[in-house]
C-alpha cells in the first residue's frame, strides 16, 4: 500500500467510488472549501488503484494561531495514513485531528488510538433495510406510526420532491422554525445553501409534505452509494394534527427504494434504552416507529499533536459542535 496527498484535479468519480459516507465525498469537500475551510484529501493506493479516501478538514480556532482537524466517517486509517495525516496537520498548526470512523462498535479493536473525551457525531444512529419489500416495511411500522401515516394520507397531505431553489427556501423556513422552537443552535442558512447547491444534481434531494398548498414538513436528504441519509428536517406547528411528518418519512422510504438504495440511515439517534423525556427523545422515538434497527459506531478518537493546547481546547465545546460538522 502507498499513500499520498491527492491534488485538486484528482478524479471526483474515483474518490466517490471508495468514499464510505457523504462527508467523505468529493462534493462535500468542495462545499467546505466554499465556506473558507481547508480540505486535505489523502489517498491510500493498491498499485494505481485508489482503495480508500481520507478527506480531512482543518478549522481555524478563533483568536489563536491554531487549527483543529476533522476526519469524519472514513475507513479506519492505516499507520501510513496516520503518519501522513500528522505531517499534514503539523503544516497547518493543528492541535489535534479528530477521527470518527464509519465502522461499528464491534470493530473498535481495529482502531489503535486513544478515545476522545468528546464526540461530534452521535455515537448511535438508526438504519432501515430498504431491500425488504414495501409490504414488509409497511408491516414493520409501529401501529401508531402506521395509523398516523394513514391519517395524513386520508386527510389529503401530499408529498412532493422539490429539489429546486423554491424547495430549498421552503425547507429552510421550516428547518429554522424548528430549531428556534426546540432551542437548537444549528448551522446558518448560508451553510445549508452551500451544501444544497454543491450537492444538488448528485446527492441533494428535498421532499416536502403539503396540505392544501401549505408546506407542513420538509426533509433535505442525501443519496450516496446506495444509501439514503436523513440529516436535516423541519416542520410547522400549523395543522400539526394531520401528522404530515409521518407520511413524509414513509414517502422518503419509498423514494429510497425507487432509486435503488439498500439502506436508509437516519444520521443520528439516542441509544436503544433512551430516556424519552430528553431533547432527542422525541425524534429517536419517531424514527424507531418506522421499524429501524439501532446501530452503534466505534466512536471518536483524537490524534493529539499539541497536548497543552489540546487540553485547553476541550473546554470549547460550542465551537467543536458548530463548526467542525
């Protein structure tokens, strides 16, 4: 195996063919560049064949000369990749590089690194096998979820794909209404706009549930390498009794199947034995209603390059969560 830093003109098609997650895709890297974030792509080769991609972003720490690196949802890096990653990180005055591999908890012994004190991505997600027949998927819905989905259908809620400028504006309005209502400080509209526009035509898909032309719920979905992802969603309090979000999720499941996806990844979740009264309890229960299976990742690891600065930085949780993902 050989490793190298990939040039800007390296084939996007080859990168995406081996990328293990949308956050490792060529398009995601280009979107982050548009936000002023430095992106470094490391390739692991078997001969001339690109076998793994390790796309790392470097984020400036405000009011300091340092950066922090972030390598999300890649394969487990080899020792050669780690040494190259450290060298590139030192060039950028990084205090550490956070790794969150796209592997299951059961494989954590293959990662010979110290665990991080804090994670960025949720440790758990929920997944749905889309290779099952639609009849089987429908039968596995929780009774209340099935009832709510049918109610929305009966009352005239209609779901449309609107991967357009208009669709994005509707999604953004509902998304930020939801973040304000739930007192969740997410990314800016500009961030979402850049992600949408850069991934549009390849990964981005916006689905919206309407009632009498009134948008009630919207999702921004990613479709990548036969996996459908649900990273962002928003809903209105208007006509809440129509249960539009239940029908929207079911239509998203059908949408994934129609486009040949094998898996629907819900992006994040509480663990199976969750407290329903916590802030994430509601959407964890909502996702579980669609017959999903809980999946635990190996977790978060830090490659520390500047121990003193790293210790001080661990106190700045708001920056980590807001700017690194």
